[in-house]
């Protein structure tokens, strides 16, 4: 079974920065896409940014130029560096990983980490 553990959320003032981390554990043969999603109060889940195994990224327009995703396949980790945060970034952020394990393809979600941007 593949599991994800996220960390790094918290309270930050507008204009501040946070770095979220996500590490995968379990029997993983390979990891394809890794991404961060968020659920803001009263809104549906949205993709924040993703990164393919080749390093190609896909970001929501609202975070371009402010958020950066990075990954380390050997460590089975993905990070989200968030800069110039605004109150509109307040949400629960979820890590998502798709890959292959001995039993076949998998997709797994983290437990979520709360990011609150407020003065």
C-alpha cells in the first residue's frame, strides 16, 4: 500500500512564504505525475500545480509566478514552494501521486495540510 505524508502548512501573513512537503512510502516501482491540489472554503478542489516524470509542469493561472513545484524521485518526495501568498490561497492542500507498484498502477492522496493566509 502506498501512503503519503504531507507537512509544512500553517498560518502565514499576506506576502509571506510557505513550503509544503510530501513524501511517499510503500512499494513503488515508479512515479509518474506528482501534484498539489487545494480545496478552499466553499469551493471545489482545484489543481494548483503538477509535475510530470519528465519535469513538465502545469500550474493554475492564479499561482503562476508565485508557486513552484519540485520533486526528487529517489526520495519519493514532492515540494510546493509558495511565495507572495494572499488570503485567496487559504485552503487545505493535498498532495497527489500517480505511479506504478508491483500490483499495478496507483493513485494516492495525502491527508491534506491547512494553509491559512491572514494578518
